[in-house]
């Protein structure tokens, strides 16, 4: 099954409670939802999730998108670490906002790490063509070229491990502010 099929199949999965996810605020509230969304990449421009868990950028991806994907590949084996990536972009582990900040910084779109709440106001409101950040006060994730980068394994088993990973499944954007950098 191709990535598009995986994303469609993932859109049929019911989201798990927030407490079962990695990332977010410890002791936060739980909620469930059945709505899932993905950021559509430009036609023919979807990143590929490789068997080793890395992602490959589409051939027509802008330089900033390729840099974001390469950054995600560099930290994809780092463990989940609450507060990781907040003091510095380089860390022994990353939480959700630290990982998203790392990708945005590599793409030249962020000067300093931001927590989930401030990422709700990063960039412009709406869905980008290439990169969209989804943030609320307790969790954030990013979709780059149609592929989700998230510390939460919502909709899939943790067989890839916890921490920042490229995820084959879509997840709900209900309750999240969608933000993007104009032009991307």
C-alpha cells in the first residue's frame, strides 16, 4: 500500500486519548475525537516514509522543505524528553514542541525554540502547501510534504518508539491551531 493509501487508512482510525500519547503536558486532560486530517502537499509532492523510519523529500520540494525533512531524519531516534529542545535546538531528547522547533529552525523559519502555546501564534493562520504546524496549549506536531512528524503515536502502535518520529498515520487537527509560513 502506498503512502496515500496509508494516509487514507490512517484517517479511518479513531484517535486515542491524549493521556495515552507521548508528548503534551503531563497530567493534562484527555479527550477523544474521530476526525482526522492531513495537510495536502502539492500534487505529486508527498514525502516518502522509508522502511528505516526516515523520510525522503519529493524531488520538487523547495530547499526549506528538504532541510526540514533532513532535520527530522537526524533526530528521529532521539527519545521523548519533556522539555527537550527548549533551551537549545540541540538536545539529548525532544518533546513535541522541541522537535517541531528543531525542524522549523533547520528550514530557516524559526530563530529560537518555542513551546506548544507560542507555536499556536507562529507564522500565519491556516494550512500551508508544504509545511503546517498544528499546535494547542499542550501538544504540537507538524506535517511536512504530507507526512506527519510527531512525538505522539496516536493511531498506531509504538513499534517505532516514542519520541520524534515520522508517522504514517494521519491524526485529528480538532482543537489545534493550524499555522504555516506564507509561501510554504
